[in-house]
């Protein structure tokens, strides 16, 4: 009788709706295509104009690039089961300040110095969360405010400009400007190339290396990871360092875009990146998701921002719409996974 019961149990299948099956086949990119279709429909009905143009499609990609770079790094923190790195905004702003301040020593030393400072912030976060077991949200928020205090103390709330720094030549300023403005083949911006490289490298690391496999186990079951002898503290620290590195790259690009070192250059990127990461399929519980999915989440943000801007919708209303759509997307994702028997809690 027990054998018969087991056979009966083995024959059971987990049901799923048509929408759920479609989502699991197309993934986050299916939703991105739906948003593109919405934009095309709005253009066809005359509500918006010039949506389906090569220039506007490139604008969408450019809009998704910065948050995509930040999210590609933060995804490692979320994947490890440590929710998010909330020190991203001031890490981005601090990186810009450091780079501009060091431009007098040359372009390469300025870039290296700025990135090293960001990596030290990531290492501090990783040590506190991984070794000292600090709460990742509370700790990184504290570091965010601490870094903000350093910026205000050193630069006394002043903005700094690369072309106004003593001893900085025009050639160095031009190189700094090219971080954001350089176009590969005259079309593709350097940040887009950087994002593509980061996504490819991040996807490879998560899926094809022992680091990715161990990080997955840490995010899925911290206790099991410790029992297998994995050096949890070291891997968690590495995840935060990768997040800080991505924030540094994005911070340099944003500072190059604005041509000014300012504390507010990274404002809002923490919550935007968390949203992209979650929408992209990396669960806050850790251990599930992919960098390719994160890229899809960034594209959705870019498309949504573009459509709402073409509609003439204000920033406050845009935030409301984005929040509602993000909740719906996350709900669809969770429901489709559960309907397939994969609890994503």
C-alpha cells in the first residue's frame, strides 16, 4: 500500500497557468517585450511620438546602463542572502570626488585611486557583515551616512569640477569626459560596453565557477554552507567588494556625465538597484537568480522611464507608476514560481 501511495504521489504534477508558463519561458525579457509593445501601441494611436526609432531605442539602453551597472554588482550581495548594499549612493558620489581631486596626478592614477577607495568601503562592509555578523541593511546605511559626513567635512558641501582643478591639463579633462561620452563605432557608449562586459563576467562567475556555486549555497542555506567548510566570511566580503566596485564604475560614469563631483550623484541608485535586482529574479532570500535577469530588469526600468517621459508624466507620478508596476511584476514572478512548485519565499 505504501508503494502504491508513493507511486501515486510520484505521478502528481504541479499545475501552472498559461501566463505562468509563458513567463518561465520568456523570463523577464518577455515583460520587457510587452513594455516595448505598449510603447509601440501608444505611438500607433498617436499618444506618443518617435518611440520606435533607433535613436530612442539607444536612449532606452543608455537610461538603463547606470542602474544596470550598479545592480550587476549589488546582485552578488543579494544572491549571498544579505539583501542589499545601501552604501551605494555615497560610494558613487565619493568615487567622483576622489577621482576629480586626483586628476592632477594623471588620468590613470585618478581612476585607480577612486576605485581603490570604493573597494575599501566594500571591504569594510564585507568585514562587518561577514565577520562581525552586522545587519547588512543597518550597517551599509550607517556607512552611507558616514561617507556622506566625510564628503561634507572634507569638501565643505562644495562641488568640484575637473576643468577647475589646479594642475589638470585639458587632455586629462578630455579623457575624464570620455568615460561617459566616448562612442564605440561612433554609436555605442562606453558605459554600455562596460555593462555588457560586467553582465557577461557576472553571469559566468555565478554559473560556471566554484565561487558562484558556494555563494549560491550561502544564500540558499547559510548553515549548510558552514557545515561544508565554506569560508562564508570571505565570500560575503567578496560580494560586498564586487558591489562597491560596480558602484565605483557607475559613480565615475555619472560624474563624467555631469562634469561635477557632487554628493548627490548617486542619490536613489540604492533603491533603484534593489528593485532591478528583485525584478530581475534575484530573490531577497538569496541563492536564486542570474545577472542576465538583472539586465532584463534594468531594461524594463529604461523602457518605463522612456514611455512615461514621452507621455509628459511628472517625476512624482512616474514613481507611483513604477512602484505599482514593480509590485505587479514581482507578484507575477513569485506566483509563477510557486505554481511550478518552486517556492520563492
